[in-house]
C-alpha cells in the first residue's frame, strides 16, 4: 500500500511542489485538475497524458483520478440523455487509461427523492446507465472505485440538528439550506448493490473509513469488499450521522492499525488517501502533510506491504 496526496491544481508544477511538500510520491487527481474537464465534462486525452507525464518525470505517480456521477435525477430518469452521458464518460475514461491512470474514485452523488416509492425507479435508471459505464471502464482498463456519499453535517447546522432531535431516521427528509443531501446511495450496502448488480473486475469500491458515519462496521467491511477495493480513503470521526464530526486521524473512534492490518491481509496493495481531517489548531498547520506522515507511520508499524 502507499499514501496519496490529493490535488486539484490545474498546474503540473504546483502539483509537483505540493506533493514534495507533503512527502507524497503518489497523487489522486481531480478531473478539473488535469484538463479543462471542469468546464466541458470531458477530459482531453492529450492534456491528461501531458499532465501525468510531467508528474511522472518528477517521480510522482498518478494511480487514481476523481470523477463525479452527477447530482441531477434526470441522469437516471430521462433515457434520452443516456448516449451523450455515456459518450462523455467513455472519452474521459479513455483519456485516463491512455495516461496510465488505473482507477477512478467515482463519487455517486445522485440526489435521493423525498418519496421512498421512487427509490427503485431511480435504481433502475442508475443501473441502466451503469452497465455501459462499466463496459467503458473495461475497454479503457480503468477500475471504478465507487463511493457513496456519507457526509458530516457542517456546523452550525449540526448543532441545530441535534438540538431539534434529528436522527438517522430523518435522513431522507433533512434538507436545510447549506446541506447538500440527501443522496440515493448513502451507505456501504448501496455500494454492494451497485457492484453486485453490474459484476465486473473493473466495477468495485472505494474503501472509505467514512462508512462509519452511516453506521458501517469499518474493520469488518474489509472482508465484505475484499478483492473489489480499487482505492481507499482514510478519515477519522466521532459519532454517527447526524452527530458525526470530522477529526484528525488517530483522535476519533477508528483503529487505523487494525484497519490497515486487515487491508494488508486482504491483499489490498493500492492507495490510501487521507481526507476530511478536521480543523487546524494553528494558522500554519498543514493537516494533509501530518495525515500523510500518520498513515505512513502506521503502515510501518503494522508491517503492511509497501508498493
């Protein structure tokens, strides 16, 4: 396993400088960061190859890039747009594959209907789109690390929600201004369903310790997703939704030594991306640099395989 920095820089030299500053020789790139895809929705193969090549020449590997599914329910409810959506995603996946980016951190941020009776209709549409999407990933030799949206409520909304007695049962109908939920895919069972419904070696999971937010038993989930993990994210938390709050690695409720031992035993050899690290305690604190050092130290402590 190895630790990845996260970069949204549009400039390769800035990305290189940042990776060196945090002592990371692997980086997870956003689509908007590697090309003009932030505006067009489609990554340009030449720009991606050039960007990745410049990083590689500096000794920095780019094993994974970020892609968002899209929040608009029309994506799954209106088949008339399927072909354009798939074509755009295919071009982006092809661009990644040509550049040697082997995995996509694929956030499924599709909005959830307020009516539970709509869920299966949404799922039918999601799977209709996902089948050709997975086929495109196979053709590009890119692995989808699918990630549902388990997000902490930001302050002051969190305190207000707790004071109002909001519970996990209220998730579907909790939608105040400043909160971007609810989402159709919210916990690990939805990722299981997605990859079981479209079976492929290229359709898998992002093993994110944030699954704790929505009630997941994170260490036990290593075995649930064993052999299907294409990327992993490390974050620490206190509490479950809606009380969940982000804290720095090692100061919350998760046992990272146990998690890393289990990932190693499961044969996982991919990236570990620290994220959602809480609030800095001083203005000059670099939480990402400290988190990367934390994970690297834990890997050494547990004797996990390094690649």
